[in-house]
């Protein structure tokens, strides 16, 4: 009788662990895809530091004082204390490489989820692999609206997208017109010829038409261009009241330097984040950032309202040598959200993780970004993500909108190159 009970117990135990393998797992592996080399390589390195900091907070009990998801658990408590580990891949900003690396992560590395990819064009291809292979794909920093309009079941994005961001930009302009007695009539735009740039310009044109602004310059350029002289000359000739640039780091730096060389003075510049808010932009052009505005999703100015931000930023800076940027802050937040969902799933099964992501509801108090929280709609888009507008003043990103979060007022017009010290 005892032998039969023993055999029965062994069968039950076998079935239990066969169908619940996560309870015995020591590590939960996530595949992370970012550009680690090339013109946007620094972004990938910054994001790596953000993810490694998030992992340290999740996997240890050293940060119980922080009100962040999983900061008090010392691992995934619903998964037997399992630790998060990651596999990094460098897609170099190439959509085709992002696609092949996503396939490798899933088939060879056996990751439970994918996370990335910064450039919207790479996120688009890599997430198609995850959708086909039914693996959760989490995006924290790509802003093309198209990504959450494809009807995908396995794609989730925590950052606001370009429609939300651009609406914020135009709302900031309208509210400053009303507050300051200003009246803008014309806009000009320059954007790279990738998914990010094309979507950005499309939305800007749509909102400009609704607001009654005339588009007098609509200029696309090839990403990674070695010269933007002809494009800047066209802008200068059109002389728009507001200039909307959309560029990654190297292009944003080149645009700024070319504008100075050709003495192009835009009275108001409203950029689409990316290169214009990355720390490398300030490092490269220094005081020539003065007056540039950009939509973003984060600023160290917010420490007044989010005291936790100071400590978290110091932890990041100790690791990376740089302050959080809007992009790296979004990655930090997004990675915590994904890991929180895996923990709530209590399983590494893809469907269980997907269902947990669907049920996500993170409060604003647990975020370092100025959002109302994280909760996904039926398309996988965070419905609580908001934009803020910053302006460079004395080489610092100061929040100028929304007015209830602002630490400084808009400087307008931007001083001409000849008037700057």
C-alpha cells in the first residue's frame, strides 16, 4: 500500500513540475534588442544600463525603500524567487537584422519575451516575428502610431506614441499663444525618411491643418545624411514661424551645426524628441541647444514632484556616467512593467504572460515618468501615457508645459545666432 502511495505521489509530482516548470526555474530569460553600435550605438548602451539597473532592483532586496514595481521582492516571488536575466542583441538600427535577431532569441535563446527596439522601423519587423511565434513583445520607446494599429495580439507599448506627443506639442503652442498674446501662422518640418520620420510629419501636417497653420516647408532627408545644407537653405528661404525637426542623434547634431553655419534662425523650434533630447546632443553642441523645445516623456525637473526620481537617477548615473534621458527613463519603466507582468502571471508560458500584460494597472506613484499610470487598451497601447514639453535653457531641459508641471516659461523668440554669447 505504501509503495502504491509512493508511486502515486511521484506521478503527481512529475505532472505538477511538467506543467509548472517555472516553479523550479532559477532564471527567467528576456531577449533585449537595441542598437549597440553605429550612429545610435550610445542609445543602446544607455538602455542597457537602464535595464541592468532595473534587474538589480528586481533581483535583490537592496532597494526596498523605492516605491517601484518588484523593488521589495528580491526576485519574482510568484515564481519561487526566480531571477530575471537578459540576452542582449545589437541590431545596429537595421530592420532586417532586428528580424533575424528576434528569431534567434526565440528559437535558440528560448526567451520568454522580447523587449526593444528604439527605432520604430526595427520594432516593426522584430515584433512581426514575435506575433507569428506567439511570444510577448514589449516596446518602451518607439513612437510610430502604426505599431499599435496593426491588430497584433502579442505587442504591448508603454510609451505614448507620436499622435499623443504631437497633440501635446500643438496644445503647448496654442496655450502659449493664448497666454502670451502670440499668433503663429506658418510651420516648416524636416524629417528623416524612415517610419519614425514619415509618421511624425504626417501627424504634424494633419494637426497643422486642423489648427489653421500653413505648412510652408515639408522636407524629407535620408537618414544618416552627411550634409543637410540644401535642406537648411530651403528652410531659411521658407522662413516658418515654427520649425518641427524629427531626427535621431547624429542627424540632430548635424542639423544644429548646419543651421548655425548658414545663419538660419528659427524663432521657435519644436522637436520630436529622439536625437534632440539625447545626452549626446547636448554634449556635441553645448550652448547651441539654447531655446530648442522638444516633446518628451521625462525630465529631471520632475524631481520636485517625484522625490524618488533623484535617488533612482543617481543609481543610474553611478552605473552609466550619465543622467536619465527621456528614452532611457522610458526603458527603465517599461522593463519593470514587463517583469511585473511576468511575476503576476506566475508562469513563463507566453499566454499567461500576455494575459497578465492585458491586466496591467500600474499606479503613477510607482513611475519615474510623469504619466497617469500604465494600463493597456485592446491594441496594446498604454492609455495613461502623457507628453511634456521641455526647452533647453542654460543647457538644461526645463519643463515648460503642461503649465501645472512647468518649472520655467517659454523663451520666445529664440535669440538669433548673432545675439548669443
